[in-house]
C-alpha cells in the first residue's frame, strides 16, 4: 500500500509538472520570449521523395502520435513514411515537424529530457499526451494552432513549396497528430493559400477546429481502435448533438469520408502500422494503411486532371 501511495504521489507530481511545462512552452512562444527553430540536423533533408526541381504530386506532412520525441524518430521507426515514399514516388514527404512542441524543439534532444529518457522514459510520452490536451483546450487552442501551423508552413517553404502554386498539401495525422492537423488548417490557408487535404489515422482530436478551408478529411479508423473511441466520448464537439462544432459542420458539408481499417488496433502488434499483422489478402496492416493513404491522394489528383480537361 505504501508503495502504491508513493507511485501515486510521483505520478501526480509528474502530471502537475507536465501541465505547467506544456503551458510554459506555449506562453513563451506567445510572449515572444523564444522563437521556433527551423534548422534541421546535418544530413536531415527538409523533405524526401520527389525531387524539388519540378512540382510534385503533393506535399505530405506526417504528424506522428505521442511517440514523437525527436526529428528523426517515430513510433514505427519511420516504416510508414518509407512505405509512402516507396509506393508514391510523386510525393514530397515531410516527417520532421514537431507536433507537440510550439517551439519546434525536439523533446529528447533537451539535456534534462535526455536524462529523464534514460531513467523515466514514460515521462516523454506523458509530456506529449499533456501537449495534446493543451492543444485541445479552448484557452490555448488558437495560440497552439498558430504556433504549429506556422512551423508546418515554414518547413513546407524550406522543402520547396511555393504559395499560390496550387500544389496540394496533405496533412496525415496519427492519433494526437490529428488534433494538430485539424488545428493547422487556418494558418496554412493564410500563409500558403494551398489546397488542403486532411487524413486522420486513429485520430484523437476534439472536433472543435474549423475545417472550412480544408477540401476534405478522410478518417481512417477501426472498430477495434479504443483510443479514437475515447476521443469521441470525452470531447462533446465530436458528438452529433453539438451541431455547430467544426467537426459536425464538416460532416454536414459532406467533407468527411470514413475508411474502415478493421481489424487494426490503435497501437501494439495489430496496430494500423504493424508490419507483421496480416490481412486475408496477404498484406500487412502497414501495407494497407500506406495503400489507403496513397489511393486517397491519387484519387484527388485524378479529379483535378478531370476538371482541367
């Protein structure tokens, strides 16, 4: 019992510290005390895939879930990004955006957090969980959306994107990355004036962000995804009764298309991005997820060609 109380106290103190730290970073951005960094480590390109010399089919920004801790890493070791680049060489793919840092500051590269990672790795995930709820909080959401939307716009420009070019930008948000993706819409529309396509994968988001300037949102989900189901339960804006939420306005406008990826789970050995879990057709869950994302993007490009002809 004493051990349980000790761990409860430690967890409570960690949650309190995380809540304060998460808000501090955002307030430091808003007050102008610190400016976001747009530099990448040596050897890390601003985008991979299609060459920048000619307009690509689309720019795809991958916003990973709460496992994102540094510029290079992702929860699957980069397998989804690799599969997308291999399956759609016409895409320019950005995977370096820090969705849980308004200052674009990789968490695991900070000296204190490097020590914590060696001793209390769970706190790194806890930090990003808290940041997701800060991004969803109505008090901080506008500033958070502006901060990360600006970060995405800057990285796209450095990757070769030209405002008003008409080249579509695809935001692929996994889990909590969906909160960031839906929140970045207005800032990207203002800064780049680009066609915006959103894809959520097991999206954990509050449904409050305005999707007026998004062309469409494709919701990749599964009946076995308990994490996304929790989001629809705890955030009232995701429920039909809250008719004026950004999500429900988009639903009524016909902007939401649901794609079932049953029987995938949110995480674990049967997750959406598992390279080992197999479907009856022989594909892995990772293969099917990458195929679905590519099909959605190419279908949009095909409609553009039809409309232009």
